[in-house]
C-alpha cells in the first residue's frame, strides 16, 4: 500500500456506487475512561442518488463495518 489514510472516489458511468478504502493505521481512541491504541480504517461510499438513497448507503456501510470488525462472519452464511 502507499499509506493513503482516506480519499474520495468518483463515480463514473455505468457505476451506481464506489467504495473508497484507506490504509489501516494505529491510533489512540477513548474506551470508557481509558485511552487505547486501535487499528483504524477509513472508508467512504459515493452513491448515485438516482439509483440508491443515503439510507441504503448507510446500511451498507454498517454491514461492511460489522464484517471488518468480526471477520469470522465472512465465513458464516
């Protein structure tokens, strides 16, 4: 990888959406009252609103996050 943390992808016809995924970086995060180091990945989704609305895009990103946080789910049907 070239170490790009995040970027915005541009939809080109005939695409309806495109997912941009940046590099995984280690960053401090707050967990309750503690600070821990976590692996963070930034993902952005550009969607053609003539094809899908923002709520559908949000639901897709939620499912994408669940799969990345629990990779065993890739194997489960």
